């Protein structure tokens, strides 16, 4: 499952900045790999795509982050960390599951798990500060890619991250966004009977 809809970077950083960003991403990825040994983390540094992805091959869980995302000016170490937590949440976040990819947690729940469970496991007492900063960076990144709206809005995503970081229950917008997605999928299935999906909550 993709974090964003595959835009490509259009700004070049200096060589020094690129080296610094790469070292930062690898350091954070190692922290996640040490904390979640059941997930394999990969950096596709030369890939200019502004995205990250959770996927599986047989039973092996993977999280891949692309160089275009790591190099994006709106993203710092906090944003990289929260995105890695979000992608890890697709594997470990539980229901509701994605209606199309039934082996992955749905976007909003992956956000909530990332903030409430994933980030504290990696960053301990610093998790709340890093998560809230990362949430602001991700919201800023969303505003650049409005041509292809995601399953969940930037505002809802920010509210979910904040609730998780503050130890609160999932906000209503998480379930409302999921219900809207299910209704859209159901309407699509009614128009195209050969395409079916199963849902879970």
C-alpha cells in the first residue's frame, strides 16, 4: 500500500544535503528494523518517487521508502520516522483492514497505530514530540498532491496522528473516512459486478 500517489521529485538538493538525508534515513530505518525484526526495511535511494510502501512477498513483510520522499524539502527526520511507522502500521496495525488488500491495515488505522504504538516503541519518551512534528510535515506534503485525492484527507490524517500521539481513542473521523471508502467501493461494485471486494471493520 502506498503512502501517497506516486508523484516524482522536482527539486534537486546539494550533494552534501543528499548525503545527510540518506544517512538520516538509514539511521532511522535501522532503529525500526531493530524494533520490528519481522519487517524488512529498504531504501530505494535512486528512485525519485515521493512515496513509501508496505508490501508482502509470501510471508515476508516489507517497508520500502523512496529517495524522492527522503529528499523532499518539507520532510525532516520526524516526517521520515512517522512515515516508516505508518508503513509498519500497515503490517501490524490490525483492523479495519484495507478493502482491496486484505492482508494490510487500512490507511487511517495505520496512522493511528503509528502514533500510538509504533513511534513510542522506537523513540520512547521523545515519540510524542517527533510524531506531532512529523504530522505537520506530512500535512504540508499532502497539499502538494491534490490532483489525486487519497482515501483520507490531510485534516483527518492530522487528527488521527494527534489522537494517537496523545494516547486518546481513535477519533470519529477515522471510522467515518473508512465508511466512506466502503460506500465508494460498494457503489463501484454495483456498477461493475465482476469486481468484488470483502470488507471488515
